[in-house]
């Protein structure tokens, strides 16, 4: 499956907001948005009024890029959310949060979602004691995500763990740094998802297709 391999800081500049795609770098003055807060390209500094369609498209692209999904993956997640009872936009965010790569990132065991996706693909994590290498795997309440025993000596993962001890873990999960595992306590609700997105615009975007 294809994946964007270019500089991710261009994506933040294209959307005009921080998407936090490079981990801790996004919190430093080296962040691209801090240095060049305009769209990339020759005409990036020109101001352009967006149409109603463009506003909804940009909101969809922003959310898709935050979670690092390709268009087909994102569309499949939306269709699944649309089949669920209740608010489609909130269900979409909940489904994206429950992806295994996002859970690893939220637990602090990876510095970014992109790194979390790689770690999951390389079988560094177990779910309920079983090896899972599918980043899109959806966790459920009661599931336990554990760092594989043979991966615990990795310098990269050790650095991630030390940094994670100073970060806040979402209330719908908990982490035990002694056992190097996290537990899913509940399905995440909208107030528990700290993503600055107007999800109703995404629903409106797909309703117009």
C-alpha cells in the first residue's frame, strides 16, 4: 500500500496548524509552523478565501494526516462509523483513537504515530499476549498492550519510555511502566480525544459526495 514519504512538516504548513507528526520536535522552536507559518510552495504566502467545499475538504485532510492514513483507509473508517448508531463524527474519532498504532503512541511508547506504526509492523508489541503486526487493529476495553520482552533493551524504546513518564495518558487507558504495558479501560468519548477537529465538517464533506 502506498504511503506519503515526503517531509511531514510540509503537511503541517499546508494545513496551517500543528499536526504533531514529528513527536517532540513539534514542541520546540524548530517546528516548521513556528519558523514559516504559511503554505509551502511559490505562492504559499498568498491569501486565498476558501469555498465551503474547500473548508470541509481541508478538515478531512487534516484529520487523515494527523492519524497518518491513506484516503482508502480513512474512507473505510468513515463508512464504518456511519453504520454505527449515534454521532458519526464522534464514532469516527473513536475508531481512529482505538487503532493499535495510535494506542501505542498515546501510551507514550512511541514518539509519534508514524514511529508507532513502524514498531507495531515490526512486531514489538503484544495484545493480550499475542503478537499483532497490524497498525489498524482495533483495541477493545479490557485489552492489554504490552512491549515484547525481547524489545525492552532497545535504546530507542528505552528513550521513549523515559520521555513517556512525564506525559499525560488519556483517561480511557492506563499505563504501567514497571510491566511496560497499557490497559484499555473504556471506549474513548469525544471529550477524552484531544484532537482539534470539527468533525461535523467531515460528515458534511462525505454527505456531499
